[in-house]
């Protein structure tokens, strides 16, 4: 069991690194956020469907479970739309720094979903993270709109992570991901039909955008999302959200070297980011020793 947990932690960090790169792709792909999410969910659903077919896994699920997958699919679609829009109106660094609030929201909502008591140190560390984020927001005031969009995105992200934490107990992670992506794709398609967004220009993309979208849909979505759901069999949603707080670190560093320009933030920004990272690490250390004492 301990080795399984270690493998899950290591796999989770690889997934979070990939998610950090996802933000870079979102900044480099030059189409509107909702169009980007449509393509992402469409191709990700296809990739996972092929995987399920090759592995000869059943697509069959109970109607009650399908309803849950559909609801989560809508949450994921909205989460990604707000996420990519936040990046486009601000920066990768700003958007990912707001994502550090994920652990705080998870510390408050997870006890409601799983019927456990609120742990004081989770809330305490969450408040410190808010303080670090407050420092960032104070000096990067020009990016308020991006911060608000990112805030909505992370709240939606916490919600679907908590729900998936329950679904994984009874369903294959690939099947969960397939139906959630398919549902999100259908929701956005219906919206586009009413908006009249589907036209010849919609499907005309540059070669660069096609390549980046396929990378985003395959590695950063089909693989990373399915793997993140799978690790929940060993790790709690709070631990997943906590580790996800390292996504800003990976993403900010990658953005600095790959994109540069407006991704170079003020000194106060990096101080706030360091506060957030140290808090994440301390929380992980405390959780580790608490588990050691319980064994």
C-alpha cells in the first residue's frame, strides 16, 4: 500500500507538471477560449474512446452514473473555458497563481463531501495561501479581470475533483473521462449551434494551432486527466488539489522561459509565489507525519 501511494504521488507530480505546460499551450494557441475547449474535449474523447476500444473495455454505465458524468462534464467544460479566458486576458503566471486557492476551497468543501471533520491546519495553510495571493493581487492590479476568471475556474475545478473522487470508487477512470469529455463537448456544441458559431472559418486553423491542440488533447488531457482520476484511488481529493498547487510553479517557470515578455512579473509577485510554495510543502510534510503516527 505504501509503495502504491508513493507511485501515485510521483505520477501525480508528473501530471501536475503536464498541467503546468497546458497553460503555456493555452497562451500559444490563438483561437477563442470556448473554441479551444471544444476542440480539446472533442479530440480527448476520441483518443480515450480508441484506448477503451483497444483495451476492449466496456462503455456501458448505469443511467444514474451517466447523469453524474454529464454534470461533471459541464463543470469541466466551464472550468476550462474560464481558465483559458483568464490566461488570454491576463497572463499564465497570474492565472496559475490564483489556482493556489484550490487547496483552501478543498479544505472547506471536502469535509462536506466525505463527512470528515475540518482539519485546522488545512484551513490555516489555506489562509496563508490567500495572503500570498493577496500580495500578488495588490501589485498586479492590472490583471483583476483575469484573476476573477481564474477564481471561478478553480472553484469549478474543486467541485468536479471532489465529485470524481467519489465516482472513481465504482467506475474505470478512462470510462469516467470519456463520458465527461463527451458531455462537455456536446454542451458546448449545443451552445455554438444556438450562437451560429459553426461555419467554414471555425474549422480553418493554422498548422501551428492544429499541432498544439492535438498535443493539448492527447498528452495534456486524455492522458493527464484520466491518470489524475486514477490516482484518487490512492490519494484524497484534498491531496490532489494540494499537489495541484505546484502547477503554478511549473507553469510560471515554463512561461518565463518559453513565452517571456509579459510573463516576467514583479518582485512582489515572486515573493507571493514563494510563500504559496512553502505553504504547500509544509502542508505535505504535516500530512506525511500525521499518517506515520496513525500507522
